[in-house]
C-alpha cells in the first residue's frame, strides 16, 4: 500500500509533464535575445508617473489647456505641487544632449510661469530637465 501512495504522485507529475516541452538550445541560448530597447525606454520614460500635460516643442498656445488642468488638479488637491520637466532623448554626445535640453528650456520656463499665474504658489512649482524618452517634450506632473 505504501508503494502505491508513492507511485501515484510520481505518476501525476509524469503525466503532467507530458504536455510540456522540454528545455532545448532555444530555451537556454548562449546568446539570448535581448528586450527591445524602444520598449525599455518607453517604460522608463515616466518612471511610474503619468503626465498631467504633455507639450510638444514649438507649441505656443498652451496657456488655456494648462490653466484648465491646473484648475482641475487644485480642485482635487488644493496644495498640489507641479513638476515641469523638459525631456529630450539622449544625444550622440553630452553636448548634443545639453543643446537639445537648452532648446526646450524657454518653453518649459514659460509653462512654469503659466502655472504660477494660474494661482499656484511658486514654491509648489519645480522646473527640471533630463535626457529621457523617445521624443523631445515638456511634461507636467502633479503630486
């Protein structure tokens, strides 16, 4: 009787493995296929945060949409903090990256001033810049 109890679980495992494919050279490759870098960049771009507003470079008529978004955010959380972040993909050289971010800095500063003029205290608005993402853009996050 004891042998039958031991054999039943082994039989269940063997029959369960019958539908599985065994590991092969494709499964454990010496040169595994890496993840798509565009997918990795896209998931890291927001670092777990979702932007309240995204402003593309060259946009000049952002005051109305920014004011509406700020009003809605303040209605939910009156002491909300806003982070205006200029983002640009990494350039070929550090100088190229700095040049791209410098090009966005004027618009990002104007967005920050617009948020302040909409009634947010200057101490609750932060202006930052970093190399990230796939396209140059200005993101406004709310905390």
